[in-house]
């Protein structure tokens, strides 16, 4: 995985429109109707496991204790020095069944575990190379075999992460930032692929039963010739799901936003957010920056509402134990899902562009309203005009709720308090297809200060995330003006940017409205390069302006949206 950098996302809004591929590794093929994707699309929630010999130093090398699974690269540890860790790796407390049962208790439907990370250490008995947990450690067991058996026993889908390009322990393997150990790392990458990567991929796909997912990572220096060899192996397994990180434009079945939730999701494509529970993927004994169960549940709800899956990571210790704080949070998430799982598993994304009080998902003629901010006046405003045939609390379906249709919205009368402290779910059964107002900015032609290519300003509002607008080269500051044609009450805005959160790119922004003859600022702040969504007190106006200042080069964004106040 990439070195961890967090994007703090606003939890006050829901946006479900079109998103942008922000993985830098080739767009997913997005076979939405491929039968092999059916179970995955219904699952919504999975467990990622980053486990390897890097758990031995537990994040510390020398006087620095902030490392994780990238410790060999980050600390520039020579190959010979790193070889001292495997003899210390003896995870005798590892219990595959306990891990699988924890995932089931959490409500997770699949597991993806690192079979080999960038340090080149295989977590299975590999005939292709002895640098593995069976041959190089005192453990002398194959945890992937044990995990595969446990997954089969408890009907849990199993996938393998495999670092196909980066390998810091084998000559010729790629290394982000370049090699630091000439004697131990320099060599032919083609030879590395033929002798290590390709044989090991064949092993993990043939030795462990029905492998559901193959999760590639960081395609450093991958060429089309290399990817073709690996694709030829994958093609022998028609039900295998792959992600979009193989490289050389190879694509895959799923897109993989990492450590952030896309502000608008990726409608029409299969996508999955992978995220840590603290600041590291691999085990770090010094990192206590844990996300709360509430934060994690809201992220799961947010992702499901935008049509994605949530692959939530745990980093087991060198003893083979999933940290207690992780286990506790997962069990608490599972308790919520026991009651509210119908609103997450197998759902369609929200039909609403914006909901100030929470999120929504859909399943047929049912809407599931995840109320994160319970209204004090007992009235929930839902911006749709459909006939409601039934309304009730998902947790207590016997308690019927009354509704009233008003212009462009339905009012649901709620009890004084919600039944859940994180997210209470209201079910609305309705007739027809959801009837909601479009985003006010959709298909508007804005006025811009400049553009790098003619007629690209319209790309900001056409709903296509592959398009973009960019200011004229060399201009660090720019603006976008929007005429909504009539005075409209606006209470949220969102922009989609084309970068990763770890690229250290983004914008300073100021959203303004025209008050008489002057521009008045509503909100201002900074983005982190992977999109930004923020709500504010409703402003009624016809003309709005977004001022942008790029941290690097000129301003560039893919989508700019304003949302009505309810």
C-alpha cells in the first residue's frame, strides 16, 4: 500500500453523482453486469489483512517508531540486515478460525490478505523462493493454507494481495524511489518477473482452492509485456476478480480509492475503498490513533450510499494476534449490522444528490434513510415526490411512522429520539422510481477566468468524471462563475479533483455568492487533492463563484457541484 496519509472528509453531506478515477494505475474495466461480480457487489464489507515479517520490528527501526509495512524502504534497510527479521518471526498465537469468525462477527463478507508485500517476503510456502514464512522462520506453517481452510469451513470468500512489481528483497524487483542496496537489489526486472512473481502468482491461484480476488499493488516500472504474462495467468480463472493496480493500463474489475472516500463515488463502475483503522497498514505498536467505531460505521454507510465497498484493514502482531482495539470495533460494527444489515448488503446507491441529515441507500421499492443527525423537531425532510406506502424504523418495524407529502418533498414524523446512537435507519416504501430534483448546476455552462483548452469549462457540469477543466498554463489562480438562472437556496458544494491524497496537491478555495453588486464569501478553506465536500447555512442567490488557487501549477478540477437546501 501507499505510505499512509489521511484525508479528513466531511461527514455532514451525502453526494451521489459521478466520480473520478484517483488510483493512477489504469481505469477499472467496470464490468458492472458480469455475473462474477454479483457476490462482491452484494457483500459491501470486507476485511483487509496486512501481515508480514515487518510485524517483527513493529514500526520501529533505530530511533524512529513511525514505520509500518514500508519499513524496509522508508528506513533504507539493506537486504542482509532485513534478513535478521524472519528468524524472529514465530506467530504461534495465529488462529485462522478465530480470524474468520471475527470477520463474520463484524458482518464482513470477504477477506483479502497479503500473500507477499513489497518487502518480498511470502506469507505462504512457496516452491518458487525460500524467502517465505514456512522456509525462513521457525513457524514452519503455511498460514494461507490454514486461512483458506477456515474460509471454506465458514463460507467466507478469500482473496490474496500480491505485490507484483515492488520487491525489495529480490534482485530486479522494483522499488519506489529507486534501489538503496545495489548489491542486494540491482538486477533484471524481467528475470525477477519470470523467476519470482509469475511462479508465485501461479502458486497462490492454484494451491488454495477457489480464490475470489487477486489484489495487485503499486505497478512500479511495469511494462505491457510484464502485464501480459500475468493477465495470461489470470485469464485461466474466469471467476477471479482483480483490481486496477496491475499496471501499464491493464485495468481490472474494481477501482481502489485508498484512505479516502470519493466525494461523489464512481457511478457505473465497481469500486472499493481500502482504509486503515489507525495510521498504518502493517502492525505498529506505537500508533494509538485509532478511528472510533462510530467513525468506521459512518464511513461504511457513506461508501454504501455511493455504491462502493469498504475493505477495512487490520494489521496483526508478530505473534499472530489482531489487535484488541480492532477486534472490539469490528464486533461493534457487526452488532449494528445485525440490526441494520438490510440497509447495507446488496443495496443500490442513494438517489439523492444531497441529504443534510445523513445518507440513503435503496433496494427495489425501499429506501433506507440513515439518519446521522436526528431532527430535534421530529420532522425528517426527504426531497422526493413519490407516494409513500409505508414508513417505519428498521430496528422496530412494528412501529409505523406517518408521512406527509409537500411540494418537492416528503415529511416523515419521527419519535423524539432515534433508536441508535450512531445511525438510526428509517425505511420508506414507495411507488415508482425515485423522483428527485436534479443538481442545480447540472449541464450549466459556466464562465471561467481562463481555460487551457477551448470549450472545456462545460466539463465541470456535464457529469462525466473523465473530463476536466484546467486554467490556462502558468496561471496559479482562477475562478469559476455559475448562473443558476433563478434565485436558489444552496447549502452544500462539492468539487472532484484528479489527484491522490498522498500527492500533496490541492487548492485553496473560496465559495462566494453575488449580493447585489458585490461578491460575498460563504466559506473558504483548503482541499487535499482528492475532492472536497462541505455544507453551510443556506444561501439564496442566483450567481455563485468558486475562487481557486492551486498549490502546484494551475487549478484543475473535474466536477463542481452546488446542492439545494432541503
